[in-house]
């Protein structure tokens, strides 16, 4: 059974794909059947993934399973497609299928009564298929295809309620912003193919160490990193992710928190051997990640929309993961990816439950005191918040600690301090959210709120258990088993350091304490702080005006250029195109009249054809003879 | 001699007679003809696949059993099966002549099989006539329909003329080489005006069957007049059969002849270019789906001919690959056209209005098939054109590949125009287009094949490679 699941791991993405096809082509008239097909397929994929993971972790370290088939071959180019199952892929399979399954079950409750349920589940299946395909890909070309596919699914699902202008705009924004990153990514892939003649990960990882021309490798690495910057919403391409919250909340949980946005981190981990070969690229990754972490965490402090706070938190945590990879702590980055997937999807689903319970209210200041009415949601949310804040022994604690440890041990003291600061900010903004929304003075919550149905709360409970326990796999308690399997050559794995554990825990606790003092006890008035730091608050509230800057640049540069090109297009290109079309159409019109329905005419054409060809051939022959 | 080497031919002949005989059964019993023919064809297809790889030269080289012939036999049987399955409710128009219909289809298939296996000109001609005569009858099968009978008569007159041309060519070649065995002519062909004339006439005879410009004039009228399933069969299978024979004659005899200096590649390349250009241009202005597909099929034949003109590994592989994918894509389009014709009584493209609302699956499959014909990736047509044009470029005919690419772009206009009508224009009727289970099965096979062969061409490409090995 185990062997079977490994050799047939391609079934894992295929099942959701079939579900998508089935829903899209046949079942879309029956929403509940569509939902069941989708959940069933991802459920089976989840079981298969679990079996694959069990088997992969029982292999000896370094052993992997790869299979590929020839897809296209011509002289000078052979394109294969295949799958690569190693511990990294196995972990991702389990995380993606597990979260996707829970989110789909939850969606049964969340999307109840929506007229588009069938297409919603269809897209969910397509997304799951693409994401799993991305995880299993064994070469860059294939990963790029799935990379674009998850992007398309994200586009569809952000704009799922396309009746709303804001949703449509957000979907377009996400797509366009990602194009910028993907363009660089594709260039990087093409350069890899040109320089090394292959896109296969195994072959590349064998070829890279022997390749010393850093002047070529560095641009390739930077171009490749464009992709993760877009997909994982790193500064400066982060602008799309907060707006992506226009999609249904389960979508935010699955795609824009747990899985798709982590694809960038996954890619960097997958291609770690390339980045690790070039110190400058690693430094770039670490700095971009660290900056994003700090930058987004600071914005989260001043936001009022529950989903936007979580969105900025996601940005910040993704930055954290990137930073971990950049300092060489590959295991820590992937570990945090896994724990984050659990607790962040828990938080999003909890937020969704609150939004439903509060009748579509998303402003935390209009909630308040909903804890008594929604006990399950509240307590699971708090578990998620504690895990995110990094309070021991919850999962976030172990993974965050690993990252800080990695930054410290590799000598990046500046990034380490930055990380501790982000940990403090994270604890602060999360508990600001918890205290205001769940325990606030506002009575609106108590009056309106109602607990969500079991189909929504059970996934919350399951994820809460995962958020508590998932960290143990790489804790000293279990002898870092996770780290022994997920490790790339050259990645660092430092020994635990008590001082670091104490510092980061203290930072988190003081963040919670500060939030409690300000927003619960109101020892320090929030309004007073706002007054005092009104400039800073305004900047943070407006997200450092990045959107405005992009907007201004867009208007000046893009619109200006567009105007010039528009003129050229209308007067020159169109004229030419219309002329061609006119000529083509006229030719067709003229030629059709050769067909007059008379057999005699047809025969004349035929015999004339014979004569002409014959004369031509004979002329050729006579010249050859002469 | 192993009798099993001729299994496909013997079984087909038996099935054809059986279909005739069961048609004589009284009352309802005669309705078994249809299912019996389909089951028989399926069995013969399985038999042919199982015997792929056998090599033999029978009757002193008159009849050849090889991978090339086997590939085309599979193609013909697949086409016959799909067309018969997809004909669906159209067959009701044939009233009490259904068994004759099946029987003639099977005999036409037998003729094609013989053409693909023929090792000498006379056998080839016999196979060709068996096929063509069956088609004369099938074309005029709707006796009460003026268009159908007119088409039958036109096809008979022009077909006879083209047969005369072909026979004249054969006789000239035979007169100068003293043999009709194709393989034996190669060594004896010389650069002699009469021999060149013979080869040109041979080429013209085949060109008529695959409707190459200017031998294409019959195509639109006959395609429009013939019963739609027959048109379908004519467009995919009879063309493939003519290509099979033409590839064998040109590769075995003409290309391999040491004493012949004739740039036949260039002549075919020019004809291919003309065919691609004119076929696509006239298709632009068609308003009838059958005429549209007729011109489209002329253009498609041009693409395939480009592969033969290239006459190298890529080009020939492309010919075989394309011929099969063309069976799937064109049949898919024709089956839907048949269903729409039965539903609306009209063959105008207008009749497709709002099909996406009425029968979304049909509209989607039609779009897939047409896009594949246009050569849009990731569908099969793209891969096929890739092989064909790659072959042409390798042979030095970059201009031919460019013409092919440009005209493929032009073709997207008329293919997508059908999609536009299906998806954008409003329907008069609301209820879905009816179709039987067999009809749906055939459609899904066509659509899935168009997608599968585009996404994963390697298996079929390997098979085609094996089939053309004997010419390289």
C-alpha cells in the first residue's frame, strides 16, 4: 500500500483535477454533489499524501523517489515531465491536502446559500490540483506551469464575488502584480535552460557546484527570486495580498495564507542549491524577507479590518520564512511554513466564523465581547493567536525560535534583532485584535453574534490541535526529527540556545502584555497614543502610501506611455491590420466564385492543373538534362 | 503463408457481407445490423492492434504487411467506428437502407486497407476503386434529396476522370519499367519525359482524392450534398487512404530512384502552399458549416502534404501523426454538426446559435476540436503542425512553414467564428440538442484524444516513428 502510494503519487494532484473536470463539465447544476465530489477527491488525496509521507520518512536520509516521462523531444531539446518525492515535497503534500480538505469542509458552512457554490468548489479543486502539481514537479518548466495555474485560481477566487467592483479590482491587481514577478521568474528559467541545458532539479543541483561563473549565476538567481517575491508577496510586490482579502474567507485561509503564497518559500527551498551557491543572492533574500517582516508587522498594528490585520500578518510571516532561507536556515524556513499553514488558516477560518457570526462585519471596533456567544471560535482563535505570537509550547514558538536561532548562529545579528522586534510586534497586533474583537467593551458582539455550525467549528478544532502540536516534530522533545529529513546540503542547523528562547518568549509576552494594558485594561489610552504619534499612525494606517506611490507612478509612466502607443496603434498598426484583413477577406470573396457548381468547370480546372504541373515538371527535367 | 496476416482484410470482407445479409432479415431483426457492425469493427480494430509489428511481403511483393500499413489500418478502423457511432439520429433518414449503409462503410474501409497495404499499382488501383465506388453510392444515399443525388453524380463523373488520370500515369510508368510492383520500379525509373509525365499523372490522381488545389473543385459541392456522416468519413478516411498510398509510392519508388532527377519535393511543396493558401482564404467567407469544413479540410490536406514534400523523418512522422489527430478532431466537429443538423434541419452556421446555453458540453467539445484543427496548443493539432513544419524547415522549405503558420493564423478566424456564434449569439430554442449514448461516447473519445495527444504526444509519436521506419 505504501509503495503503491509512492509510485502513484501523481494521483494526488490528478484526483482534484478530475473533480474539477467533473464539476465543470457535468455536475455544476447540482451544487451539493459538486461539493461532495470536491471534498471526496481532496480527502482521498490527503490519505494518499499521508501514506506517501509515512513512506518517505521511513527512507534513509538523502533517498528520494523520482519518475519522469518524455514529453517532447527534438534535436537539441528534450522536455520531460515528472515528479519528485522527497521529504520536502512530502511535508508540503500533507500540509496542502490537510488544510485544503479542512477548508473545503468549512466552506460547506461558510458558502451556504451562495448561488455559485458549484463553481466555487470547482475552482477549489483546480487550485488543489495545481498546488499539488507544483509541489510534485521535478523541474522548473513544470513548476512554472503550475505556478501560473495557481495564480489563475487565485485570480478566479479573489474575484469570486465579481459583482463587487472591489473584488474585481483586487483580482486584477493580484494578477497584474504577479505578472511582474513571473516575468522575471520565466527569464530566470530560460537562462537556466540556456546555461545548463536542463531544468531538472536533480541534474541542476549536480551541475551548479561545478559552475563557477558567478557573474552569470547571480543574475539568474535574482531573476528566479522575482517569482517568489511576487507569489509570496514580498516587498515591493506585496501590494496585492491585502487586497486579495476581497475573496471568500476560506479562500484567504487556504490560498492567501497557508498554501499558494507559501509557494514562493517552497520554491526557494526547492532551489536552495542555486541560491546557496551565491552569497549575494542569499543576502538579498534575507534582507528582502526581513524588511517585509518588519514592514508588514508595523502596518498590521494600525489596521482595523480583521482580515487585513491577518493579511499583513501573513506578509510578515512570509518575510520571516524568506529571512530564514536567506540566512541559510532552510529547515527552519520550511518548518515555519508548515506551522504557519496550520495556525494562520486556523486564524482565517476563525475570522470567517466571526464574520458570519457578526453578519458580515469585518471592522474589529464594531465587534467586541463576542467571546461568550462564540466560545469555540474564540478559544480556537486564541490558540491560533498564541501560536502565531510564539508562546511555548505551541507550534509557532518552535518554528519562530528556529528562525531566530538560525539568524543569530549564522552571524546575522542585525536580522536577529529585527526578528525579535517582529516577534514583539506580532504578539502585540494579534492580541490587540483578540482583546478588541473578542473581549472589547462594545456590546454589538454580544447582541448580534451567534456561534457557527459544527461543519465550521470542527475544522477549527482540528486545526487548533494541529496548531498546538505541529511544532513538536522539530522540538528537542522529538529530537528534531523534522530537521533530519528536511535539509539541503549547505543549510545550517544550529544547536538550541537557551538565551534565544528566553528572549523571544519575553518579547512575545511583553507584546501581549502591552496589548492587554492598552486595549483591555485601558491603563494607557489608545486614543492618546494615536494623538501623540499621529504622523506615524497615519503612515502606518495608509500602509506607507505604497499603493499611492504605485498609483502615481502608474499614472505618470504607464498612462503616459500608453497614450503615445495608443496613438501609434490607432493610426499606424490598425491601418495596417485593417488593410491586411480587407485584402484577405476580398481574396476569399473573389476565389469563392471559381466554384460555380458546374462539373465541366471543375474538370477543366483539374485537367488544366495536370497540364500546368506537367509542363513545370518537364521544364525542370529538360533544364536538368541540358 | 500465414492466413492471419490477412486477418483484417478477411474479417472486413466477411463483416461487409454479413451486414448485407442481416439487412434481409424480416421485421425488427434487421436492426441488429448496426450493433453487429460496430462490434465487428471494434473486434477487427483490436485484432489489428494486436498484430501490429508483423512484417511480410505476400504474393511476390504485391501485398505488403508492415507497420506503415498497420498504422493506417488502425486509423481507418478508428475513423469508421467513430463516424458510425457519431452518426446517431441522422441514420433515421436512411429509412430501411441502414444495413446497406453499414455494409458500404465496411467495404469502403476494406478498400482503404487494401490501398495502405498495396505493394503494386494494380492492387492499389483496385483498393482505390473499391473505396471510391462505395463512396459514390454513399454520397447519393439520400435518394429523395436533390443535393445528395447531384453530389453523387458529380463525384462519379469527376472521380472517373481522376481515375483515368491515375491509370494513365500507372500505364506510363509500367510501360517504361516493365513492372507494376512499386518496390521494383525504383531501380528502373529514369529521367525520361514520359516517365516524368507518368509520375505527374499519378500525383494528380492522388491529389484529387486528397483535394489539393487545383484538383479540389469537387470537394465543397460533394461535402455539402453528401449525408453528413458520409462527408465526415470522406474527409477523414479517404484522404488518409490516399495519403497512405501516395507516401508509399513516392517514398518507395520515386524518392529512391537513382536514375530519376525530378524535384518532386518542390512540386509537392508548391502545391501544398497553394492548397493551404486558397483553402484557408475561401473558408473565411463560408456560411454553411459543411462547406466551411470542406474548405478547412482542403487546407488541412495542404498541411499534411507539406510533410510529404519534406520527405524526412519529421515530415513523414507528421503526416502519420496529423492524419490520425485529424480523424479525431474533424470527426468531433462533424458529429456535432450532424447533431445540430438533425436538431435544426439546417447546415448553416447560424444553426449553432446559443449552443453553449443549450448544450454546453457540445459547444465546449466543438471549440476544442476546432481549436485543435487551428493548431492552438496544448491541443493535438499544435503538435501535429509542429512536426510537419519542422520537417519542412529541415528540408529547406522555410517559406512553406511560414505560409503554413500565417495561414494557420488566418484559419483561427473562421474556426473561432463558429465558437462566437455558439457562445455569444442568442439561441432561438432552449432545450438541449438530443443525442444517444453512442453519440456521446464518440464525442468524448474525440475531445479527450484531441487533448491527450496534445499534452502527451510521445506514445503516438513513437508509434508513427516505427511506422515510417521502412522509408528512412
